[in-house]
């Protein structure tokens, strides 16, 4: 019997946030329709949408915005399934984007306990590209990594990104089951 089930949902880079939410709805429905699946489920996304959001933007949400952005995530949490998100790679002092400024990560509240994962280097230092701040829950290795490329199957030197740290931490979380 498998210890985990992977449900990949491909979201094209050129797609918008609605594609992401439709994918989340599909995964949530899949988890809800199989008894006991929620006990062994974790949802991870490396895809963030929008830029330059700030916490004050969320205070302006009306019922439509809440249903559009928060409700799909809330339904996942109602099943007891965590959502793990990469904090973002656009830390840029000039743009004022040192903190998480994209969704779904910025939507984290006590009612939507999204787990935001930032990246650190091998010496456990925060790396310059990783967005950080009070919404980040945990940091994981996400810089100077070695990995095999998809195309030519050779080792790619020095890849990096918060999505790598997020994947490491998600695997750690899944091993808790």
C-alpha cells in the first residue's frame, strides 16, 4: 500500500491566478472524495501570482474577493490538509519586495494558516533572492543546489530558488505521516 499519493497539476507559466485556483479546487475535490485521503495529504505549490501586494490590500477584500481568493484555500483547510507555499524569489530592495508580496503566500492569516517556506544557503544564512518577513514560517536549503536537468539528464550546477527549499520541507513534513 502506498504511503503517499501524488496528484500533479500542471499550471502553465503564462496562465493566470484563476488556473491556479481551478487546480486547487480539483485537488481538494480529489482529496475530499476518497475517505481517509485527507489524513495523508499535503498540498504544495511553487507558483505564486501577482506582485506588489501588501497586507493592507487584504483588508479591502469584499465578499467577492474573499470567495475568489480565500474560499478555495479555506475548503482545503476544512479537510485538515496543509498548504505549503514557496515564499518567492523576488526579494528586491529597489522594488520594495523584500517581504512576501504575492498570493497565495500573502493570504496567510490565523484563519488561513498557509505554511510559507523561504530559502537559506548551506551555512543557514538567508539568501538575497528569498523573500522573508513575518509571514515566513520556516526556511530550508534553496541555494547552490545540484540537480539533474530534465532535458539533457546531466547535473546542473548551482540551481536555486525558494521552490527547492519548499520541496525539501514538504518532503520532511510528509515523512511525519
